[in-house]
C-alpha cells in the first residue's frame, strides 16, 4: 500500500491572489490604495477561502491578469515553467519594432546606483544655487 507523504491542500482564492501579487512584485499597500481600502483589509482578503466576483475582477485588473487566471492559478505549473523555460539572468524579449530578439539583462543594483547618482547630482546643483544666492544677498 503506497502512502502519500505530502498531500497538498488546494490554495484558497485569497492565497492565489497573494501568490500572484507576490510574483508580480506588488505590495499589499499598493493593492489597498488601488482598491480604496486599507492594507489590513487586503491581508484579510488574502486569507479568505472565496472572494466575491466583482472584487476578484477589480483585483485581477490591478494585478494585470484575468479573474480566470486567478481562479486557475497553480503554483506547481508556474514553478515548472520557470524552471524549464526561463533563464532569469538572460530573458529574450521580442522587439516589436524590428522583429528581432533582444537580450535584456536587469541588474537592480545598477538601477539603484543610477538613481542615487542622479539624486546626488541634483542635490549638488541645489547646493550650488544656494551658494550663488547667498553670495548675491
């Protein structure tokens, strides 16, 4: 007699919303602001077994998916697809303008560094303006 060691309980509708929100990189606070509710209310929605259809459609629109995609969400399928079809360090994206494939690499540290450099330059410019204003006064 074969015994199943790990029996997975199907995800509730709220858990599916939470997983998709997380995969999309969306915070509860953002979802709450778009829905016009508080962050704790979003947390409660993500703990519910079922979600009203109208609310599910609103959430789906914000998450950029269909309500059907939320209903049919399967974490195992997502994991399988990621493991077998995507190299997260080098994603090929079709360039619609030229119909060529373009390799796009995203390095968040470079983006953060770029942002801080721009902010630092902006602050330096402000300091120079303030010094000039003080000299004129």
